[in-house]
């Protein structure tokens, strides 16, 4: 290995570390709504079909970030696939159950209408196998071939009826296409009919100009992508047409929950903002759910106060470094009642995903 290829000590020092939680575990089943797994066999299936232009998000990432991510992933690679490694970290965190969703780079939306559904089916079956190995610790979320909406709706129904999944994860765009496009209606219709939870998790930003330094492609663009996606879904009438659609937006929902008054003002004074909806945008926003990956206790307090404790769920982004390694310790600094805390740390996830929260954890 050359000098330039060696992992320098400071790369390792900046990586996430899981240690015993600083907080007392609440007297309820704790559920992490936001964690990720990889399915190597699906990645192998997709790899021969990939071309760099399929993923513009990666084209502006500087070598510094590329190198760091590559070295960091080697230190946490087992945590994406190994059940025992994950459970060991969960025990340190005081997390009883993780909700397992695919890593966003493995959405593979650019696959064609034959390979795409195959890849998702393989991923969902593998996630189901992880859940089956430890059903007391894991809950599965489906990945869907979103660029092929009819196939996505079919796979969503299969994942629910055959694998027992009560939700799915999707990106904030589909190959650069926006989620307010009516072609995605079969997915929303199926999710609404079956009462399934959609977790919106961005995979970077497709318009990367001016975002090529300082890791802005993640620091700013992840919440920005969610903000744009949710704004378009609201103003495009998705939640007007599918009033029963349940959606959780990670990273605290992006920027929109903290600045929706401007969009409401636009609804009052601009005809463009009223074209597809019959009430102020914030009324649809208040139907959504948000996780706690926001890094400031005051921001969780705001989400609970503005949207209600029944719409805020504990999330960690495990095992990535852009999330808290001690989620209960972080939430211990949030001012809320015991009843609100119990909802946030597990009660809401149990309700939305139909998890038996009375079942003991071993």
C-alpha cells in the first residue's frame, strides 16, 4: 500500500463510535426509524448496468470527500450487513428495534424495467431474511423500482402481503424527476390503500453547481432535496389527492418545517401556488411525520410543539456518521413530558408500523 493510500489516524478518529448511552433507557420499547442496510448481491446485479451519468450527485464530490467516505466505509462495512454487529451497537444505544431501509445509493432507480424490479425484489427478500433472523430486533422497509411505478406498486403489495413490511423508503427524486408527477400515483394509491408508511430519504442533490466544496453536497443538499420534494408534493396536490398517505421525512423534514410561513404567504398572494390545492400548504405539512436527526434539542422541541409529539420519531441514520450515536442521550436534553418522550422514542413507530411494542426484547 502506498503512502497516499494509507488510512491516516485522523480519518479513523472522525468516524462514528458507539458507546454506552449516557441516558437511562425509557420504560418502553425504543425504535430507531432511520437506519440503513446494504444488499451486496443487488449491488452486483446492478453494477454492469451503471454509467456515471446516471448519478450526477457524485460528479462534483471533491477527492477529499471521496477519499474520506471510502476510508470511513471500510471501518463500518460490517455494520451494513452483519446482524450481530448491529445488535451490539443497538444494545449500547439502548435501541430495542431498528427499522431497516436500503442505503440511498442502492435505490438503483436508473435500472430498466426488467432488472430494476429484480434488484428490488432481491433487496426486499434479503431485508426480510434479516428480520426473520431476529424479529425481536428488526423491522423491514421495502425498496421499490420507482422509475417503473406500476412495478413499484406491485412490489410494494408483495412486500406487504408476503414479507410483512408495513412501509417503504424512497428518494426525494427519481432520476431527477419530481415526486409530484402524476405517474407516481399508483404508488401513492397502493400505499394509501394498505395503510403503509412512506419514508422519504434523499440521495443527495441532482443540481450540484456551487455545492462542490466543504461536503455541502450532504450538509446542505440532503435537507434541501427533501425540502424541494415535499414542497412540490404539497403544491402539486399529491396530499390533496391522497389524503390518507402517511409519509415521514428524515433529517427533521428538511428546511420546510422550520420555514413554512413563506410558502403559506405565497399561497395567499400567488395563483401559481393555489393551482392544485384547496388549503394553505402548512395544513398538508402538518399531516407528515419527522425524525429527530436534527442535532439540536431545541429543534426537536420545536417539531414536537409545532407538529405534535405523535408526529416525531427517533432516528439515527445508523451506521453513517451524519447521525447521533447516542440517540437517547441526545433526546434526554429535549424538554418534553414523559408521555411525549415515550411516543418519540418508540410509541409512534410502533403505531405506524404495527409493531407489537409489548413484546419483550432479548
